[in-house]
């Protein structure tokens, strides 16, 4: 909890020997503060451009949105397309995926099929298609196109390597889901393809990809299997962020290890702290007299544990009487070549040393992601040729920024991942409906039924909006990074894309009826719907991230609001000329700022008006609640709802005005804009100084329910 205003005031008054909170400033300092307040642009003040903070401040940055280049350079596009095709062929579906469908829909195994039966005819027809695809894949691997030569050169692969390495790399996502295990041949193929080091430097055997180049490739991997996708995501976001946090010596060592095929896990989440990992972290580390570090505590849901050769473990260290988060480099004995029995033997040996690693956890989602519980029982961290404190001794107790940066990189990647999954659900839904002959009075297929079309239209609009946001924010992060204001944009994209994917997956599963609920159905509908939850809760649950988005943007409001409020209450050290007047000027500037971008005047006016209404309401709430505004969860969530709606509309309208889109996309974005406008209006109407009636009713209802349970 933050201090009360009275406590803050009394402390500052005592510091200033009774000067009533006023701070002496030189006239030159006050003039300089006023100059900054009147500055024309963020660039002059060396402030990173922002979308979310600008919207909350009263001006939608339409010029910024219009100016973001969402296209790859021609040479990058050619490289990515060739690489994408190679990934698709290497991670092609296995024949056994058809057998899962047989059991799901016909209740029969391949070996029991009777010639002439419906199941037999279906299987033989699909098998012929698979055999043709497999023949084409093998031919491609034997004689790759010339476009693939730069890719093979970057990967240091010969044409002979293609034939040898990828002969057994087919993927059965249903088998991975059943066994909670990925065949080593598939992991080796992924490693040889460079999928685990796409965003690492070329000089360290990485591919040197930007976020925009990475996006279409992670989409290809996620199509093969979401378990493969989440492992690839961890290696290219959390691990990348951690390595970047290290010293030069650590970076060189770890990049060399990753470049040679070793994977890295990220140990943050604990049994009693997930999204609130920093505050709730209980794992501790202390250094013995001989310099060895001792770990005690638990980690859980740690992806890649059983196939990782290293792990970045977050633990709290006593720094001058305060426990602060620190990153440690843990050497693990596992590799992507290990069999299940190999892992069990290695885990047994670790247990003797005080490191207890569970078997892969029995989760309902992404079952092949090797998530484990890890217990440290006075475990002595093994020595390495480098300092095992990530970032060196100078970074002791300073891992918070590392955690935030790594998670932000992961959240940005959730955009293209969830967009791809939503697209697959959308397409499988329509394929199923147009082949389903029912209700001749409406046209003859399921897709002709009016109420079904209503659902389909919502699916189309949700997908189109998610795709537009993913493309733009990915490009924004590529240009400006995830530091500073980019944290809010990354979280916003994760929320929007993951929720759209889950809504679409659930709706499609229902529309497909029994087929949608069949485990192993060739469409993958049931598996996508079940896995959709992990993208909503992973790397920060969406409800908490909504507050993070607003919290990251509220800092300027807090600074300016406190300056005004504390001056009139004679609290804190505040100068009228150097603090209050600049704060008022900044607020006035924001309220009178206007950008049009690529939008029509009427569309731009509507958006800017909503943004200014939001800024005014937030300012009034800030004056009422002060520091406690950060604890007003419902208000923060409504602020986010308005921000998300405004940003989504701005991105959709910009895409309609600056890009050539199909009629399908145009109509879908038009519908998405209408839906988002309603969302903005609803959230702004509920953002009031008084407690909303719905909130009051909710509180009473839950209180009554709790009292009844306690009885």
C-alpha cells in the first residue's frame, strides 16, 4: 500500500524544517522547467514515441500510426518466404495424424478398417493426399529452389543435409498432446533449422531476425504444433532477453552454447506467485564463505525444463537488509537428444544434489512443452567458466528490468501466434460449414443459416482486428523496442490477440458441434480451443495486464496531478513555477493536441474526442483518489477497455485507408470498428467519480455468497 498523503506531508515538512512543502529553486531552473513544458515534440525531449500513453493523455497518435512501416524489405521478404516454406515442409504432418481422426470420428483403428466402409474410404482418400504431399516434400528437399540458397547458407546446411536431417521430422501434434513428449528427431530438425535462435546475432550462429521477420516463421511453427510453438517462443523471447542482460563475457559464452544447439529455460513462476512474480517471489539465494551460491525455494510451470541445458533462475538476494530479485545461470544436464529414460536418470542424479525436477506436469494445455516443478533444497549452484550471477555482481538485486523486458518480448510474439491460431479456427469453421448439408429452407448448408452467419461475422471481425493490431504493434516494437512505453503496447497486443483467439476457438468448437469436441479431429478444433487458455494466462494473465497497460501510461498523470494537488494541500516539495505551471501546460497541450493521420476528418475527430474525454475523466479520478487510483481495479480495467477500443479503431481505420485489402477484410474491419466504438462508449460511461451501480451490486452479491459459504 502507498503512504497516505498526511504521512508523506509530515515526512517532507520535517525534512524542510517547516517550509510547508515548498522547495527552493533557482530562477534558471524554473525557466528550464517551463521550456520543457512548452516543447513542441517528444523527440526534442528524447522521449520514446508511444501509442497507449498518448491515447490516455488525450491525443490519439494517428500520425505515428500512419508512419509505421508494416512491410519487410524486398530481400527480407524473399528470405522469409523461402525459410517459411522450408519450415512448413520439414515440420509437415505425420501420417499418424489421420489415425487420430479415425478414432475420434469413427471409433476405429486403422488396422481394423473394413474395405468399402465409410471410414475406410475416408482414410484411403486422405492417405492419397498425404502421400502426394510427402512426395512433393521429399522432392523439394532433394532439389530445393534457388530462393532457398541464402537460407541454407545462413543455416550452414548443404543440400545433402536436407535429405539426411529431415527425413523423420514429420510432426503429429495429437501424439505430442497424448504422450507429453516431442520426438528427439523433431527437436533436432528444429535446431538445425535455426528455429531456437532466430532472433540471435548472425555472428553467434543466429539468424539475426527482427520481430517482423520472426512473426511469419513462428506462425508456421505454431501451425505444426502449439507445443513446438511455445518452446520456440521461449527461446526467442525470454531466453533472448536474459542473455541480453548478461555481461559481455556471459553473452559470448551463452550465445556460443545456444548456437551449438543447447536450449535455455526461464525459471520465474512459483506455486504462490504467477503474474505477481516479483512481489510474491519466495525463492532465495545466499552466498557461502567459499563463494558458492545456495538456492532454496520452488519454481513451477517452467517451460523446456526437460530439454534445456541451462536455466535462468530468478531468486531474491539480501541486499543491505532487503530481499531483491536476482538472475542466476543454472547448468542443467539435459539436451534435445535425450530419450524419456535419459531424462529420468539425469533427474534422479540431480535429486541427490538437492535439485528436484518433476516429470512433465499433467496440464490440459500445450502438453509437449516440458513444463516442470523445480524444488531447490539447499542446492549448490554449479560453477561455470563465467560468473553465474546474470549481469555480474553489479546486477545483484536488479533483475526486475530483465524480467519485464523478457516478458514484453514474449508478449509481442503472442500477437502473431494467436492471430495464426485464430485464422486456422476461422478457416476450418467455414470449411466445415460449407460441406455440412442441412436446413434446405435456408440454402442447404450450415453456412447459409442466418444465426450461424451472425456468429461467423463476429469471428471474421475479431480475426481481422487482431491481425491488424498484430501487424502494426509488431512493426512498432521493431522500430522502438519494448523498453519504456513499449511495455504497454506489448501487453495490449497480448491481451487483444489472445482473447480474440480464445473467443474464436470457443465459438468455432460450438458451431462444429460433435466434430468440434472430438479429440484428434483432423481440423484440430478441440486442441486449439483447449490450448487457447495458455495464451490468455501465459506471461501475465490478461486481467492483471490490463492494469499494467494503464499503470505504465498513468505515470505522467501521477506526476502532474501530484504537483497540482500537493501544491494546494501544501504537501511534498512543490514549486508553483517549476512544477505546477508546467503540469498545467502539459495537460492543456494534450487536451488541445490533434492528429489526423490517414483518417477522414470526421473519423479523426471522433477518436480524438473520445481520447480527450478519457483523459479528462482520468484526471478527475486522479484528483479524487490520488495515489489510491492505482488500487482502483475496476476503474483501471475500464480505462484499459477505452484505450484498447480507441487503439483498435485507429489501427483498423488506418489499415483501411493505407492498405489494399480484400472485400472480406474491408467488411470485417468495418464491423470491428462498430463493435469497438460500442466498447469505448460503454467503458467511458462507467468511468465515473461515483461507484457504478453494477459494481455496488457485484460487491453485495459476492459478500452475500461468501457469508453463506462460511455458514
